[in-house]
């Protein structure tokens, strides 16, 4: 995780079909969100630690409101 510290978010987008296949999500219809850092590292969602499916990205704003994205 140290390689993520101090990096800048370059892009937030949906994963490509090719990325999904490489991550083992080829049978799932929803393309998961992916964060691309300026060093090329990618952060993406999974439904569980075993990587059985895609997931959703959640965040809070300064007022602590809850959002589910993509």
C-alpha cells in the first residue's frame, strides 16, 4: 500500500472489458469503477476478498453524507 501514498488520482472511470477479464470478472455484466493513479497503479472494487465479483465505490463528503458511485 505504500506505493499509493502521496500519489495523485489521474483518472476515475469504469473498467474496460479487457481489465475485467484479467481480474477474473469476465462473467459479470457491470464494469466496476477503477481509480488510476499517476504512477500507473489501479485501485478497483470487488465484492469480497476472494474477488468473486465486482463491487461499488462509496465515499463521504465533508457533511458526512453517504454516496454510492458508478
